C-alpha cells in the first residue's frame, strides 16, 4: 500500500518535506494529495476554535463535517480530528477504511499507519468538498 512509504519519517513540526520530517497536518495533507484531493496548504481542519484563536477563518468552504465519530461509511481521505491531551489537537487521515487504518505523524514516533481504535477523544470527522 502506498501509505507505508511514509512510515518511519521523523516528526518535524511544520515541515512538509518527507526527507526532513512531517507533523500531523503535513502528513495529512500529503496523504490527501496521494489520494487525489487538491487540498490547499492552509486548509486542514482541526478544531474551529484553533482557527479563531489564530484570527483565521475556519476553512469550511473546503470541508464538510460528516460526524463526530468515524463510521462504517468512512471513506479514504476522511480527516479525523482528536484531542489526545486537553488543549492539544491532532489530525489523521483515513487511508484504508475497510481496515480502519489511518496515517498520522506524532512527536516521538514520526509518521505511522495505525488502527483507528488508537485515537483517543475523537472530536470530528471531515470530508473534503473539492
């Protein structure tokens, strides 16, 4: 599967170059582009409050909120937001919905493909409108 090529890429905040490292947002963006979605650099959803705090408009013109939790109707490319620690928001991308596999990057672990069940405190699922 294509997404395994990112496994082991080190974590590097704000880097979009897999040769240097990735964070959860840039790993998500790369995964979405691999899946054929033309996602603008600024448009990865997390929590609307994050955008408000930064004085930015939430990119809802790009995203449809499809639920608070992934379901059997989840599709490759769905972005899953969670809050593993209070006040810390994280994003992952569904890369293999039949096996509930997600791609993300985490500090201390780098880029990983893991099972959805390992995400704690899921706060929303978004689908790119295109």
